[in-house]
C-alpha cells in the first residue's frame, strides 16, 4: 500500500491539485468593476482587503490538503 501512495505519486497529485486551485483562484479573483471609481480610497482599501483575504484562502486551500496527506502518509507507512 505504501508503494501505491509513494512520494512521487503524492507529488504529482499535489501539483495537479495546486494547479486546479490556482486556476480557480485566478478566475475568481476580486476586481474593481468599470462603474466604480478606482481612485476612491475606500474602494482601494476594500479591494486590498478582498485581495488579501482571497489570496490567503486560496493559498491555504492549495497547501493544506497535500500537507495533510503527506503527514498521514508518513504516519501510515511508518507504522506498517
């Protein structure tokens, strides 16, 4: 079983997962609509906050599942 979930397989699946999450993150990134003033300080601050929250959320979504799978894989393969 440990050969089936070896490190190279984990690496490939993690890269695929990260690529999918990156694509979804790019296509759903916050932006300023054309009918809103982009020079308004409140709009700039709201966009900065939304972009920061978006980047953190998608960064954790991309990194957490592969990291958890790696930890559980190491624990499971060590105990067998």
